[in-house]
C-alpha cells in the first residue's frame, strides 16, 4: 500500500490485516504442532503466509478472446508498485500450477487495494486460455510480487510519447491512469496499433482521458486499413519526437525497428521498451536438465529451464519471465546454456536466469 507521510491512508484492507494478525497470534497458541494457516484458510482462502494469494472479484469481457480481471490481494501480497510493472499469476491446471506475468492496468493508489490485469488468450497459452475461458468471481489465484523496470520515472518528463500495439497498451494504461490520478498530465501522445477496430482495448478510458486532459493525444492506427506501424510513420505523426521521452510495448519486430531507428535519431531523450515474448531462435540443442535433488527432465533448445522445471512439476521462483528482474537466478553446476535474451553462453559456476536460458546439452542447476 502506498502511504503519504503527512496523511496516511488507512483502508479497510489494512484494518483487516491488523485483525488477521491478532487472530493468527491467538491461533498459534492453540494449534501447535499444526500451523495457523491450516485453520485461517478454512475461514478465508486469502489468509495465508505460506504463499501469496488473490481472489478474483470481477470478470469483464474486453474484446473477443480478452478479459479484464480485478483481483483482491490476500495476506502479505505487496500492493505498492510502479505504474507499468507486472505481477505473476499462478493457477492450478491439471494438477500443476501454471504461472505467467501480466501487466497491471490499474494505477498505484489505494482503491480498496484491488489490482487489475487484462489477459488475452494466445495460441498454446495454457494459462491465458484458461483464464479467458474459466475465470470467475471468487476464483483464488496465486500472485507474484509486482516487478519490472518498465515504469514511469520520477520526475515525469515534460513531453511523453507512448507507442504500443495490441495488448502492449496494458502497462501504458496504468501509466496514463497514474498521470491522471496525480494531476501530472502534460504533453502526452499515444500511438496505438490494432489489427481491427474490434481489437481496441480500453476505448472508454482513452476517450475519457481525451476529454479531461487537453494535452493528451491518442492516435489509433488500424493496420487492416492503414498498414503496419513503422518508425517512419511515428516520425510523421509526431514531428517533435526527438524532444520526447518514449515508452514502447508490443511485438518484437516493432520494438526491434523502433530501437534501431531511435539509436540513429539526434536526440538525448530515452526510448524504453517492454517485450512480452522471447525470441527463441538459438543454436542450443536441448538436453537432460537436472534440478538438484528435485528431479530431472528432457527439454528441447527452445524450452527455457524454468518452463522445463514447471513441466516436470518442479516449482522454481521467478518474477518477470523475461530475464529482467533476476528473481529466477540460480547457479549452473554442470553443462552449458544459451541465454535467449543476450545470446551469451554460460558454463559451470555461473549464475544464470532460468527464465531465459535453454540447455545446450545436458545441464545441472542448483535449486
């Protein structure tokens, strides 16, 4: 929870946590050798310190194949985050927990401590398809702490440019809502690309921001009519692009082109990008992966060590699943791996990011 030093905000959720702490203290005295969790979870499934949990309180259809989820975080879940960050969501499917990271679409302000995300069903996306098809109010999920370095800086730049495509708008919606909540809307331009009109997310939010903030310009490019968004198009739409701090989120191809273009511009302003998917091309052959004494499995050269562990029912810690936050870093004890994000090859004794590394032969990881 974000608190102001001069006027602390006390929410119902905060009072509930204080009461829960007292209840847990009493139960601990009477439940040995059982843990208080064994009893408090019977009262409320969110009252657990063994794992971070949340409960879905509302589900709304955003577009075909996309849902907005509002989640009430449980005991111990950090609700203090930066606009643009993401959280991990874990759901038990076929007896195993499947985890993925989703950008928060709410602003980081006390609002009953509710969190919101938007999920689009993707091909072969086990969790995304499950949530889009089966998420319902009352459903309990596991939650990973907010993470990620794609967020608004402090102080806020005078001129901002957001370039997004598809669900790449989700972290930017959090940023826009935050600017509005803090009354920090200055000269802000959003260029958003969608395939069809029906694919546009948050049209009501964008329209409201247009009405209430004269400095906000939102341009939606429908690629089925107007063609793909290119860096050159961005330069034509925003003549003062070199004067703006830019944030971009979308497909890898778009981000690669923007990064190359930006590096050639005569500007001191920064371009910050967020990628939702990994480029899985490498020379790695795969192999037998051993996770200490917890088990082993075989994986191909496109399956990360983290994904391989999860497929074998071995739960490893992680955060972003994109090689950024370092939550998943573990020592490599034997063999060699390829880092899909950097292209580097790591060997025995090095610490590796399991979420972006694939096996180049048989490997052993200390877990």
